[in-house]
DNA sequence: TACCAGGTCTGAC
DNA sequence: GTCAGACATGGT
C-alpha cells in the first residue's frame, strides 16, 4: 500500500465526495473508501492533512483522479473575489472540493441515471448495476464490485435495467451501452470541447445538462456549467435571474466565470444543497 | 395526496 | 425555435 497526504484546506474528502460528481464511495472507519472503475482507495483526515492510501500501482491514477497537481488556492481565490457575495460564501464553505477526473464511460452511465432522480437513489442504482455485472475485486481485504465496462453492460437489454429499478432510464442505459461498446469514450478526449459536447449529445438520454456533467467530471472541461434544479434555484432566488431556459442560464454563468465556471458551479451546488437538505444518504 | 429529485424526449404550434 | 406533458421510482 502507498500513502501520501495533502493540505486538507484544498482537498477535503467529504466536500469532494458529497457534491454529487461521483456516486461510488462509502463511509468507512472515520474516512471513506472511493471506487473508480476497477480501482479503490481510502481517504481520511489526519489533523490538517487529508491522507490517501491505495495500491502502489494506482498511485498515479488517483493523483490524477483527485486532480492533485492543480492549484486550488488560486481557483478558490477567483471565486472569492468574483464580486458576488453568494458565490464567495459558497467558495469559502466548499474550498476543499476538487473536480475529479473520472472514467468517461462510468461518468456517462452514472449521469444517464441522474436525470429527474436524487443522489441517494442514483448511488443505489449504480451499486446494483456494479453488483450485478461488475467484476468482483477486493481492497484492504474487503470485496467490492468494479463498474462494468460498456461491452458488459451491452450484453443486457432494457428489461434487465428496468428490473434493477432504473425506471424509464433503462432504455437509455441499454442503448448507450451498445454504442459505447463499439466506440471508445476515452477516445473522445481528443476532441475539442464543442465537438465532444455534440458527440455526447448524440447518445440516447444525454441532453445538455448530462453532457455538461460528463464534460466537467470526466473530461475536465471546466468551462462547462451544468444547470440542474439546485443551480436554477440559486440563479432565480439568490441572483435574481429571470431566464427560464436552462441552456441560457448555463450560457449566462459560462460568460460570467469562463474557465473557472465548473469549479464555481460545484461550490454553489454543494453549498445550496447542504443548506436545504438536513441529511443525505 | 402532491411535489421533488444533478432532465430528456416527443409531438404540437 | 419554443413549450407542455410524459416518464419510473421512492422519499417527504
């Protein structure tokens, strides 16, 4: 096992995991176990440090996954000095958030399940899919299931995903799996952002919001600003916005924050959701 | 019971 | 191009 530690001020496990960008983690022994594809790591707090432990072979993978090479003090500083009090508050509260670099396939399927759904239920559905189709692996002596590859997902049809509780999203999972089994979502990374967005939008069940989430949480296109029901509430109630179309609201924020938009979106999302929900699964 | 959750698709204008 | 309604499910 390989251990390294980081300033917790700009890398906080709870903030990073609990802001709805990944759905595969669990609380464990005062910290968290985080799963990505077929790998796992442990995160916990030691004083003012966040400690990361994983297999030595996965060290570089998780360093990239948690975006550890980037200067988040500078990013947070931009949000703090943007001149919008609500945004500055959100950044102060969420400065420990990092934008993950997740596996593209896993992110696409996860956010296909996210539409008109809530985070605890998304986590549950993904857990069921992994348990049903994922390879059985172990970390620290405990078994877990990998997120199945598209080829594996494509072996099952709509009825199977419906039976797992995916509801009307079942047909999107089945159809997207058939497409992604044939072409590589990792390969999409070579595309410039607008072409990549079009590619994602061509997948069944992927609309502008899901595309923005995948652009941000898998491909690190930080000019993306996903607008969901929480962001829309903030836009209307805190910023006094009047636009109705979410695509236009996203464009408004993108114009405001540019390449820092994705980071700031996460500060806002978590801050708003935290203060409006007492607890979450 | 009605409304909500990290929305998207379809069919009517 | 814009808009209303449908869509599965479980929690409040």
